[in-house]
C-alpha cells in the first residue's frame, strides 16, 4: 500500500471505529459489534504502525520519533490542503510525488 492508500484506509477505519462506538453506546451487549469494533481497532493500529515505520509520524503527541530528527514537521498538517483528500476524486499529484 502506498502512502495515500494507507491514509485513505486509516480514515475509513477511524470513521468506522467512531460509528461502532456510537452504536455500542446504545447496544453495549452486542457481541458481534464488539468483535467488529475490536477487529477494526486492531487493523487500524497495524496500518498506523506500517505508515509510521515507512512514511512519517501521524501524531505529534503519541508517535515515536527518530532519536536524531523530529520528523513530524515534514509532513502536511491537518490545516494544509495536501493533508486532506476528496474521497470522490483521490488525486494527490498536485501535492506531492506519491
């Protein structure tokens, strides 16, 4: 998976996690939903690890950083156009070579 595909998948998983958490607030004994929630969390954690090992930190406050350089500052920030993407037309070539 390339950088953009990882970010897109993480966005989807984060949305799904929030949606499932809201459902579980009103259905706390739904075992199938709990199982799905835990699976989504595990997949997202795995993708975050892959992204951070191969691209850059995703969070300034919880991602480990190289001991010689704090790489968080190198990537687009949430307020930057290139950080976000249009889910209907994913084309990041205007932002970077990726």
